[in-house]
C-alpha cells in the first residue's frame, strides 16, 4: 500500500513539474530580452527532456491537455469564470510547449501538420481572449451570450487538438515502420521495434494507427528473415500487442501471419523465447473476449499443427 501511495505522489509531482515548467518557459519565451535570448530559451526547453523518450513526453503532454479541456467544460457549466480563464491560459501554454517540443525532434513534418499547429495556436489565443473578457464583466446577460461562443471555441480547440495529435502519431508510426522496413542494421531495427512496442502500450487507438499504417506487414517481414532471428521475440511481442484491435487481426490474416506463426512454432531451431512469444500471439488472436477473431480461416487450416506444437 505504501508503494502505491509513493508512486501516486511521484506521478502527481511529475505532472506538476511538467505544468509549472511549461508555464514558466512560455512566459520567458513571450518576453524575450533579445532575439538571441529567445532562441536560447527554446534550446533550454528542448534540452530539458534530452534523455527522455520524446514520444512519451509528447503523449504525457497530450494527456494533460486533454484532461484540462475536459475540466474547462465542467467549470464552464458551473459558470466558474475565473477558473475557466486560468485553465484556458494553462492549456494555451501547454499547447505551445507541446508544439515547440515536438518540432525540436520531428523529422519531415507535413504541411498539413504545420497547418493544424497554426490553427490550434490561433484558436487557443482566441479562446484565452474570450475567457479574459468574461472575468472583466459581471453582467449576466453578457456572460450568458459569451458562454455559447466559448463553448463553440472549446469544441473547435478540442477538434484541432485531436486532429493534430492524430497526424503526429501517424507520422511517428510511419517513421518507425520506415526504419524497420528499410534498415539492414540490427541496432536500428531493434531500436525502432522497441519504440513501436512502447507506442502499442499507450492504448488501442495507437494500435489501430500502427496497423493501419502497415505495422503488421512490416513486423512479419522481420519474422521471415533469418538474419533477424534474435529480434523475433521482441517483434512477436509487438505483434501480439497490435492484434488486440480488429485492424491488427485483419492485417495478420491478410499477410498469412497464422502460417508464419505455425512455421515458427513447429521449427525446433527457434529459441524458447521465440516459441513463447509466438504462442502469445496465438493466445491474443484467439482470446474469447475478442469477437472479431471468429472468422480466422487460416487458423482453422493450421490448427492441427499449432495445437501439436503448443502441446
């Protein structure tokens, strides 16, 4: 029990640090002494998480923004204008910091991503201006008329934010899959698969994105190359995670993944770890709580071999 409390407090402290750091940095960036100083502030911000996984920091920031937007909607319903404004300012800071942080490590960002970044920043500024006007008046009629505008703006901010995050995660998944498909370097491939596995642990939505972008196809290509045998366990573990969603199972069926798994399970030259991870993929796609796996025709065709290997 004590350990759980410590972990909770530690996570709370990390969240507070992320919030206060970004607010302080945004204030510093908004009031530069000179151009050089402003650039230096950006370097400080980007180097702050130099040793961290950039995508994990991005996802953490996105989670905070999403939570704040939900809380703003709740406070708005209760007409807590002062709280709405302070939280809007905080969201504005987080959005700008998230975009700054991402652009320090992003490669080949698309025009569409930059367009949504600008749309989101502009709408956040508009949102903050609206809420600031609300705390400067006590006229109930004015506040009532502005409330609908603020609700609309909040909805638009949430939409732009969701679309931007979708584009960013898709872009990063594409980059990782490109590394897996094109690299002959063991270390680069292992690193990319490890990062991809970390993404799958962030939830079903990311698994859908990875499957949609060809993740299952790319990983089974690795499992069909003898030169990457030492990466089979890690690759199969990632495949099992992706196959928790319908898109993953569909792609597995499409690329004859069951046949590949059957070959691995019946090949005694593979390591015990590889056999265990291949069995885990089978367990995942035949899980009784997944209703979309009932029509895996290739599994039925290879069932005898698979069951024999598992026994």
